[in-house]
């Protein structure tokens, strides 16, 4: 059986207009998830260790890293940034820009 990369599979699937719109609507969550994961790994922390530093639970960190955490408070983002030695950047962009 021939294997293919995730990118090739994704690109094929994104030819579907409805799927592409849904995928693109999730980009902010996926972007945050990638950043948190990269920063956590750079500090050699487990999800549990990061959670303990923040005073939250390991499943909360797992939800952030999966992109499925939809209702983050600014206070939580600040605690997360502090624990990762990062600075949060929050901005608004006009739709379609």
C-alpha cells in the first residue's frame, strides 16, 4: 500500500469548499495549539508540569494543544504565557483580510 504525507492528504481534502471553510475557521485555535506545544517542548515540560505551574489541570493543557479549547479567558492566556516565558499577542482582524 502506498503511503502519502499528511500535507498531500490535507490538500486533497481541502478541495471541498465546505470542508475548506470549516478548516480555515479553526486556524486561530490550531495556531495557538502549535505555539503552546512548541513552547512547552522547548522548556522540556510535560503537560502535567505546565499545568501545575499554572494551577490548572493536565486535561486543560491537552485541550489547548489539541485546538479544542474554545473559551479561553485573557487571565488564563496570561498565566499560560507566564509559565512558558512568552508574551501573549491578541489582536482583531477584519474578516476576509
